[in-house]
C-alpha cells in the first residue's frame, strides 16, 4: 500500500502535545498528516494553534482496528503509520499487518507492553535483581508477599499514565490494595513486583537498525507515595561522566534484551544504591512536553524524526550534534478535587517570570474531572526554560506556585 513517493502519513492518535511540530516538519517535506482520532478534544490546544493544509483530522473509533484499516484505505496511498502512544500500540500492530506497513518489531512491542513478561526478561538477562509475577484471582496477601517480598508494587500489566499502580508496605496494606485492584477495569492483568527505593528518571533514546543513541536523561518529581502522580519533569540531567557512561551502556543492553531496535524509547528507571532498575519501557517518545523540551534544548524539531522513521530512512538525529543550549522543564497542574474544572487563575503573573513560562491547557474549561490520582486529573501543563535543567525546574515550579486551579463551586472569598 505504501510507496517511496507517498505523500500521506497516518498518525494513529497522538501525544497530547507536539502535533504542531509534526505538521511543521511534514509541510517542509510536502507531506500531509492524517490524524485518526476517537476524541479530537484531546488535541484541543494543538488544533487551535495549527492552521495548515498539511493536517487532516478524521473521526474514527481508533480502538477498532478494522475501522482504522478502512479509514486508511479510504485515504489511499500512504507512506506509513506513526503510533506515538502506549494505548494504541497493539492496535497499530494489527493495522500495520493488515496493510503491509513497516514498523517496529511486533514481538518486541508486545513484550514491552506486558510488564510481567518485561520484568521476567530483564531478570533472566541479569538486568534486574528481581522478577515480577502475575497475580492469580485466588492469591491472597500472604501468598503475594511471600513470593515477591514487601514492600511491593501491584499494577496493571498494560497500564499507562500512572493509572492503576498501588504501593503496599505491609500485609494489611496489601490486603486493601488487592481488594481495590480487583474492583477496577484493567487494560491487562494484575502483576506484583518489588518496590525499588530511589529517585525516578527516564532515559530517552532513538534506535535504528539495532543501534541506540541516548538523547538525554530527564528527572522526575512524583507525588508522595502511595500515589505515583507525575508532578514535574526536567531535561537534560547532567549526570557525572562515569555514571552517564554506565547509563548508556546499560540502556543499550536493556533495549537489546527486549528486541527494541527501531524508533524512540522512553525508559523509566530508579537509580538505586545497587544500580539501575527499570520501572517500565515505553516504545515511544516520552509524554507531556518532553518532546518540546528536547526540541528547545537542542534547537531542533525532534518530530521530524518521526517522518524519517515512517519513510524508512536513517534518522538524521542518529548523527546530529546534541549540544544542550539550555535546560527545560514542565509541571503538571492538577485539579484539587473531582468536579467541574473552570479555569487556571493567575496567568497574568507569568509575564516577566524567569524562564518565560507558558501554560498549555490539557482540559478545556467545563470538563468534569473524575480523578486526581493520576494524569487524567491534569488540567494544564506549564513549560519553562533555564540555563540548566535544574534552573528550568526551579523556574517552572516557582511559576506553577503562582497559579490556582479553580473548580465549579469554589469559594473565591
């Protein structure tokens, strides 16, 4: 279905931000991005800023692979399909197979998306000191604790966005966690794995023909356990040279062990006293405003790389110089409670604040917020820069402190 001269590129859903940069890159190559989405309101901010004939939005039930296939066939000749999300990674494999489109190794994607299998593979290859295990419906707290040890994490094997992740430090906590976890609807199945102590980072890579290039490491600020809600991220972390070399060698081994040999990867890891421990591997670009941070840090359009990948040519970014010109960071603003979100108050205070902070809406005013325990409760993302990632992080956290998320019924007195 695809030819070297195809001018149409399919985006099967997208990250919440970055669509504008992708369209800019497509326009420079004379390509048209066809965004297939089941909910265009997810991209309200990006669509409000993009006015280009190089973007066409199609309303499609993107959870239905057959409907996606039919929509692509109606578009006609396409160069390929981009999947930038975890949620649609398996759907994209089905679609590519039906249409004969090239892409990442399906076996690797399926392995990475099953967190129990992933943990087991890493353990078997000496890349994690602990195994993980699926939870049987009959497993009680004592059985799980004896098998995995305490403290431990219970989570969805196919989860994303910090949803459905529970920490249990004691047997009583584990009993409560298992009761709660078995009442929710999962994308996969429940698994248990050790709780690794230490700060969370992620290492961003681009792979082509089996070689991985490290783009940088980002730091992470999470809410206090037992809720693992992402609060802020900064890029690039300046690791000591020896540690940076160790991290580069380690991530190459990790990606080879799971067969990831093409495209972006966003690998979250804990830096423990005993070394690196993978939290999860995402065969995609990191979310939030990480793509914008990388683009501004290196003064590039990172999203042009997606077009290299989809057109089956060696990405220019594999050899491009990566010298940071600054640091960048983003902070997520969450609703203080469930209810109807009305506004982010105090935006006028951002003018003149160090780091040139910019607020990007994630939810339109009037949206009902149903959770505040994970990323679905994020109403906006604040971006700022600094001479280093640490200064950028302080700038964005300071600016975020000037804002107030307001909900319907708030007392403004």
